[in-house]
C-alpha cells in the first residue's frame, strides 16, 4: 500500500488532510484545527454526547447515516466517509427556514437551557430524522438519545422535539451528491497514512489485513475505537502503529444459516450485531439497548468487545452461554476456539502475534432452550455493569438436560459457573432446584469489592438473576423499569 493523505467529504467538498497525528481525534480537528466549534467537548470519553456528529457511508446503493462521538474517533478513520456536524443542519435548514426543523423544534419545545448539550441532541435527532421518513415511536426516540446527557431540561422536551420537527417542512439532503463523493473516495487506493512518526494502515480486504497483521504484529488493531480512543484521550498513551479494521467490508458481514446459526464478522458494528442476535434470540433485545449508547454501538464492534476481553464486557456472558465459537486468523491459517477458552487471565487472551479475530459463530437455537442475559448496573443506559449474567438451559419433559451459565463482573475474565451448571444438569426444572442452585452460585465466585459494587452484592445479584430465570418462566417475576418502557 502506498502512502496518501486522509480524504473525507465535509461541507460540500472533499477534505484532504496530511501532517496531522493519526491519533488526533475528530473533535480536536473540528474545534482546534478548522475552528468549526458548534460540536462541543464535555467528557472526551464517549459518555456525554456533547460531541455527537453524524457519519455517512454507502451501504449497498444507499447512504447510511450514523451518530458517533467525535471525541474518540481518530481522524484517519474518517477516510472514505462523509461527515455532518451541527453547522450542516443550519446550512440545510437555510433552504426552507432559518433553522433545520430539528433545531427549530428543540427551540420550540424548550429543550435547551444552558445549550451545551444541544448540538449533540440535534445531531442524534438529525440522524434519526434522516433515516426515517415517518416519525419513529417514543421508545425509539428515547433509545436514539441514550448517549446524550442534559443536566438542565429533564429529557422530555428533547423527546418531544422530534415529532414537532416532523410537523415542519422537510429540507432536502442531497444524497446523490454525497453518494457521488463517496464513490470518488472509494476509487482511491487503501489508506496508508504516516505523520508525527506514527503509522495508520487501513486495509480493505481480509487478505490485505492478514498480510499487514503478519508484517506488523506490534501494531495495535483498531476497530470502532470506543475502547482504544480512551487510551489516548484519557490515559494519554502514544500509539505508534495502528491497523484499522473499519475499511475491511468482509469483516462486517453477518450471515444466518438455514438452521438459524449466526456468523458475525468481527468488524460488524454493535448496532448491526445486536440486531442480528436479537432477531435470533429476543432475550438479547434488552441487553442491546442497555449496552453503552447509540453512538457507541454505531462505532464499536462486537469483535472489539470480545477481543478487548474486559471482565465487565457485556456481550461475552450471553455469547458464552449460547456456546459460541470464535474464528481467529493468522496469515492464511484459521483456528476455532470456544469463546470461553479465549480468556486466559485478567487482560490476557489466547490471541497470538500476527493473529486477529475474524468472526463469531453462534449456534442455532435448539427447541426447548431457555435463554436470558441481564445486565445489572446503577443506570439503565450508558453504564458499566456491576454484574452481567447469562443463562442457557436445555429443558425437556420437565428436566434440565444441560445448563450453560456465564458471568461478567464476577472474576478477572468472563467465566462460566461450572459448579452451578453441573448441579443443575439432570435436575427437575423446579423452584426447589433453582433455589439450591442459587445457593451454590452465590458461593461459586470470588468477585472484587470496587466502586461499582461490593463482592457480597455481586454474589447476591448473581444468585438473584438465576432465581429471576425461574420467576419469569413461572410468570411471577416482579416488574422492572425496563418492563415499564412500553407504557412511556
Ligand atoms: C461511553 C462508553 C460506554 C461503554 N459501554 C459499554 C457497555 O455498556 N458494555 C460493554 O461491554 N462495553 C462498553 N464500552 C466499551 C466498548 O464500547 C466495547 O468494548 C466495544 O465493543 C469495543 O469495540 P471497538 O470496535 O470500539 O474496539 P476498539 O476500541 O477498536 O478495540 C478494543 C480492543 O480490541 C482489539 N480488537 C478490536 N478488534 C479486533 C479484532 N478483530 N481482532 C483482534 N483484536 C481486536 C483492539 O486491538 C483493542 O485492544 C463502552 C465504551 C464507551 C466509550
Ligand atoms: S465529549 Fe463527551 S461524548 Fe464526546
Ligand atoms: S441544556 Fe444544559 S445540559 Fe442540556
């Protein structure tokens, strides 16, 4: 791959960037380099949404628009994409009224007081507005705003703003012009970018990726940057060599076999991966919307969550309980591992030098299986788990034929509850069996006391989640906040 500048489409023209560090964030570029300051900085870690911008990519023949956090996206990841900031809304709005309908509606519904969060809300709502010809329901609007914090207005006015925006004349986003620019960008060679002694390589095919990974085993793989971005913005790490996975289309493919099994490419976004998982197993739905926020799920990948291997990563307990395998690639060599065998110790995985995670394989749903995965955290949205538990029990004729139970937050890695599984296997599916198993589960792990929860609380919650499994089947589970969503 030969070296070239970064190219992306912004404000009606193709921007060409060179001489900027590959780990400079999009937010730093906007505010400090080109002085486009409508996009704000709050936390610089993907948590508050003040920096929300919208990225455009060509998917099939269509323009797909997604809200992301500019504060944790490195500038070269924009190569080949279109960027929209809050300034673009005003430009669009100028053709019909003074403000874009979303902005005018935020004003009319009194959704802005101090206004610091407002550009981020406007961008999240703009993405939803552009992607939906008719106004989505209230729950969808709430989910789209789950990454935007506001300390002044209490959220209802922002939610009310979207229906009000739809009641106004719709401005025309010239999608054909954006798509034409994206086609031009796609005709450029794969990106190899160097500046400030740092290197950013963005292969476009699996073969190119495998070669680059073997040639540079010391380079850090970069997918959605929702973990790696914070290593730079918060921990001030210097990353000298990055191999970016986001340009490899083959890594984003999700396939469902006729029996219902899924193969999810490691580079599929969390948004797309959770949509596929939820379609196959509805029990994923709640975990999906409680995982981070919409902009983080749009940028982050399922492969990144699994490869990062955090003991509090939320996808792994469910994937392990379902008996998922991972496919690892090194050069042309592929190997398959049960996901639980990937985690060797705290922050240590079985990934070898020159290897990368290529895909996740999730087996089909067998008849008679009960599956649940629940996250317990202090806030419902945008929070880190104290405990995340997953249960897959195979039932037939009132007997538990097999059990796979996995947890995050209970040890230094995601882990199966093997003693509890062994106890349950062959028992009757009854309240008594589950109560006895819950006692075993409460003592099976030695979790940590930390800021999020005490060890005693974690043990109790783990046992409580197992009992909830019974209560839900029994129809006597107490209501939770999530159950009330339908009433909003
Ligand atoms: C505000 C915020 C909220 C969050 N909330 C949650 C949450 O609720 N639950 C949760 O579990 N996580 C959460 N996260 C963490 C993060 O979003 C996830 O771990 C995400 O899935 C990481 O994916 P990524 O593509 O962004 O990975 P990156 O940040 O790009 O990479 C993460 C790590 O994985 C490695 N990697 C990535 N892809 C591959 C691959 N294909 N092969 C080998 N190695 C690879 C990278 O080298 C790096 O070490 C949150 C993060 C933020 C910023
Ligand atoms: S500045 Fe807070 S999410 Fe980016
Ligand atoms: S209006 Fe003040 S934080 Fe949102």
